[in-house]
C-alpha cells in the first residue's frame, strides 16, 4: 500500500489479515477472521510440514532395512515396485520405523486437512461452479501426472533390471502393464471423489454436517478422539479382515488400498464438519485444550504406534494367516494409532506453529505443486546414487535435499509456462492492466492564474484509485 511505501506504520497486523492460499487446493485455504488468525497460521505451517514429510517419506523408501536383496521385476506381479521403485543395497532400519509411523497417520491427516475449507467454499460458491473448479484443480494435475510425470519417473525402475533397457522397449513394457502406474497420485482422484460426496452432502444433508461441526467445537477433544477412533475402526476393521491391511487394487488409472477407502472417508468427513463451524474453535483453537496438552498426545501417539507395531509383528510370525481375534485387535490398534498421530500433529502445530516465516509460507504455497512433481526427482536421484559408496542416511539426505530444491524450482517455473498453473492445481495468474499513459498526465488547476502555480493543487486523473490504496 502507498502508506507503507512512504514509511508509515501498518494499520493492521499481518496476523489479522491472512490471505487465502490455495482456497480450493488439497490442503485448503487460510481463512480470515478474528478467532481464526492463529489457527490459519498454524494450519499453513502444518501444510508446509506435511509436504516435507511426504518428500522425506518417498526419499527414504529405497533404503529400508526390510527390503529384499534385489530390485523388483518391472513386468511381474505383484508389481511391488509401485511402492519401492528403487532398491538400494545400503540400508538403515530407522527408516522402516519412520515410514511405518507415517503410513499409519499421514494420509488420513492429509484428507482431514483437505476437507477443512471445503464447506466454507461450498457456502461461498454455487455448487456446480465449486465442483467444476475442483475438477480442474485436481483432475487436470492427476491426468498430467499419469501422462507425463509417472512415465518419466519410472524409467529408472525399468532400466535397473531390464534385458533391453532402451527407451522404445521401456515404452512397450510400460504400455503392456495391466494398469496405469500413478504412484502417490492416487490421493488426487480419491480426494476428488470425496469432494463430489461433500457437494452432495451440502445439497441434501447440510444440517447433519454442520451439527457434527458444532458438537466437535463444543466438547472436549477427548470425546472427539473417542468418536473418531470408534467410527474409523468400524469402517476399517471389516475391510482389513476381508482384504488384509496391505493389499492394493489397481484398475486402469485408479489405485486404492482395499482396506482404507472408507477409513479415509471418515477423516475427510470429520474435517468437513470441523471446518463447517470456522477456525479457531474446538480442535483448531491455538490456546485450546488440545494445543495445551500436546505432550500428552505425543505420548499417546508413540504408545499407540508401538502397540500397533508389536501386534502387527505377531501376525507375521507364521506363514499362515493369524488368528481372527488377533487380526481384529490389530485393525482396532491401527485406528487408535492413526487418530493419535493426527491429534498430536494438530496439537503440536496449534501450540508451536502460530508464527510466520518466508520459508514456511513458500512451502505452504507450493505444497500441492510439489506433491504433483516431486516423485520423478525422488526416483531419478535414488537411481543416480545406486553406485555411490555412501551410508544410507547420507544418500537419503541427498535425495531429500535435492528433491525439495528441484520440486520447489519446478513449481515456480511452471507458473510462467502457459497453462502451467493448471497442471499444478493453481488458478492461472491474472495480471492487472497498465493504465493508459494519459491517465498519468497531470492537470494543473489554477485558482488565481498561472502566477500562483507553485501553490496550487496538483491532481491526477485516476487519483481516486491512488488515494484508495493509502
């Protein structure tokens, strides 16, 4: 603003004016409001933290201690390279623990965060316009990732064990696969499907969602936690028992983990309800009970994760299937560990994340684009380091650091490419038109003739718009 350029103090604190970031994007927007300023900052920083964890998770997958001795065959079922595209001979078991914990709660947390700002967006826009916008923001990047990002990313996976490693042979083998590899992009199409369901709920059952949101804002976090664990266990356990907790389905371009679609839907629904009553209340209160007791939630998250890990290990001792009762307890412990991890992350960010920094703001702003583009950098960097005589930790740090840098730069560059913003889930930039030069030509208005020109008032065409910015 002109007042700030002239050196006058700002009239409004930045924390009271939080511009919307990615209003319809996968980790939502940051809303404006008196009670929501702190929550908006914390959620923006949580969004930045989540994308860092996603990049770190994929960066260390090649170095898990539990992987087999060789890479997985590109053409043979069950196509485990979908999860581990590169297998390095250097390993560290600490990465197994890190990835296991993130696998428990991270995606559920992402669906929760994605839903937080959906209801306010539906309230502001016509439902058809909202849904069309979401199809563009999620569907276009999903198709772009399927057609461009994944084929480029997976060439090293094919090349490692291929008898004919040429590019033409790779294209032939890639097209012969019984599915379209989509890597981490499955999140986009499932989020789009949940968004369509949210639109239907807004049309036919708005009071139900808003009532759940008001209840969550009025009760203590412990009661919300119990409800979430119960509901998520009820929808997760039957599918985990029927299909195992690990199996995936891949039909055409659509992949999903057989035990988790309804599980993720439960978290999306909770995020939808919490967001319907606004930020700064209940679970999202920066000075609330959840934030103040972050240490308790940390202890609960670690304890429940170790409980699930130990019980899961018991199911893998024998070659045959584990007893039905043990499998049921493992499924319930998974729901408990996931909810505990999500509550801890929210509590920690509400307690310590109410600050602003350029790095965090940049990560938050570019998070979705980095999610779409990062996978190719991860796989190629892991492939490039296969022959390097380095410890697994050093390799993982190199892959993570360069992936973060390259993905950030790629997102920034995409904004300057025609249609590039759409490919990373952003609205195209609209540049303001420069006013005609004649609008800047002064008109001298003399009150008492040319002699008193030095003391007369100087006005400009378009001066009202200039004063409006003061």
